[in-house]
């Protein structure tokens, strides 16, 4: 492969309507979290039933109405996702004090039920632990029993598959072999616990910052590498700051991101245009070389040789792994980029 495309669409959820059915291989996204205060306006502005329920103090009703809005997006994702494709959703549960009562709203279980109802296979999820630096690891009234609450320092990465296991044929087989991950990457990425901090929102305007909860680049980098191959198309229906697009630019995947907020869309364009997409493949190879330094001579003798890069690897499946670097891009229209790439 020598090129791929990325599209950042400045439209509301209707932008999914223009995508052909079965045109996407993977969905990686993080929606607004229902019942988290910073996103209340996002939901009430799109669904009057949410505003009505909240005005009446019907918090469970508001929670359900928010998820009914998200359900419409999941149905569109299902339409454009190819059979055997994956959906990866980063979501946090909400904790909130309402009418003097502190409680939890379980967003992740509600989304699981939505995908089960569409016939998806629910796969093992990942806990993303983004620990806080706060010295107070609790909420509530200090040291007395039954007065404090556990502090949430994790979010969920839910993983769903549409139908049976994907079968590869034709040139997909070779692209799959080249898209392999290193042995040590597999052991880290396919753990059910990820530990890295969230992303600081360095956005100039506070109003913009309040509408953005962007995940760190490391999160979509892993998911895109784990569940797609070179040349696949990845969709993020809640594009935000374009972080999924940045991951795809680094991993030579096509990508379509939809973002309804004009301010966030503009920022995502700027980030993508100036992102050093060639850095990540080089970092992967550097980390692999550092891993090899930790092996004993006996372990190195048992290694295979990766042919494209001439380095030892632990398994036969890594021997055709090929890293590409993104070499440049052109833009034919606002938000539409054509990237070129070449072997590292």
C-alpha cells in the first residue's frame, strides 16, 4: 500500500447517513457520557425528552432518554459496519448527587444491552485505569463507616463483534500478516487492565474545553492496531479533537470522523495537519529493540527473524510484520486528506 485517506466531517450524526452500508471495518469512539454534568447540554439540546425528564427530577428517565439518543448512533454504526467488524467504545459510568442522594448510573451496562439487542457478540472488555493524583481516594464524609464512597479511577473499553470471526482472503491475507504486532505488544495490549493517564485538555476557550473529553492517543493507537489491518477503514462517530484520526494517520488506516461542534472540528483539522504521524512506527521499532536487549542469549537464539526489518522476533507470525511511515498528505477539500506512506 502507498496511500490512504482520512475524512473529518463537520456534520451532526446525519453524516453517517451518507456512508454506504458495510463500508467500515472498525468503529473506535467515545461518546458523551450520559448523566455526567459536562454533557447535559449536549443531550438536552438534541432531545427534548431529556430536558423534560431532568426538569421533573426523573433522573432514571433522563438516563434512558440520553441512551435512546446514543442508540440511534449505534444503529447507524451497525448499518455501515461490515459483517465480522468490531466496535470499540470507551465509556465511563456516571456518579452524581441528585436530590441529596449520591448514586451511580451504569453507562457501560446500558450500552452492552444495546449491542446485545442488535445481535452482537460481547467480547471481554478492558478496564482503563486512569488514576488520579489526588491524595483523597474516596468521596463522602471522611473516616466513619458507611459514609464514604469509592472513587472511580477507571473507565471501560467495550468490545463487540458483528457476526462471526473475520475471514481473510486475497490481498487481505498479506496485509494481515504485515499488520501483525510484536509479541511484547500483544502481551501488553491484550491485557484486561490498561494503566495510563488521561489527556489534559489544553484548549484555549473554556466553553470548548467543557464540551471535550478526548481520550489520549495511546488508546485508539492500541485499538486500531488490535482490531484492523493496513488499509481498513475506521469510523469515529464522535470525532471530538480527531484523536482516532491521528491514530489512523500513524497506522496507515483509512478513517472517517464525524463531529458536530464547529470549534472541535476546526481544532481536529489543525491537529491532523501538523501531527508527526511518522513518529509512532519508529517508536514501535525502538521499543522492540529495547525489549530485545532484555532477552538472554539463549532466548535470542530461539527467536525468528523479521524479514522486512531484519530484527529478531519471538514468534513465526511476526516474521512478515512491516512498519510503514506516513510521508505526507494533500487536501482536496476541507477535512479531506490523502496521505502517502512508505515502508519504514
